[in-house]
């Protein structure tokens, strides 16, 4: 478990505009939401709370939602490098 925490911190430092993300799976999120929705990071806030940044994500919803999220609630599924 310690190792995954370490990897998560590294991910937080490397996330950038253009990365494709989805919600991290957790007990409050249905499988349907986890598998169906993905988005692209369009902005990374310079403001932080501890090690967590806020990122602005454009989601693949009917209404093309653009929302702010805490980075720790998302996982990268494709990096733009």
C-alpha cells in the first residue's frame, strides 16, 4: 500500500493539460459512472491544498460539462506527452 501512495504523489506532480482522466473508483461511485465518463484536463490550478491541486476537466457528457475537481479524485487513463 505504501508503494501505491508513492506513485500517487508522483502522478500529482506530473499531471498536465491534455491528459485524459476519469473518476477514481470508490465506494460512492457506481461502475457505470467509472466506465462511461472520461474527460480531458484543460487547466491546472496553481493553488494547492497540501499536495493536492485542482484541475479543470471537460467531460464527455451530453452537455459538455466543464468542472473543477481535486486531482486526487481522478485517475489518468492517457497522458498527453
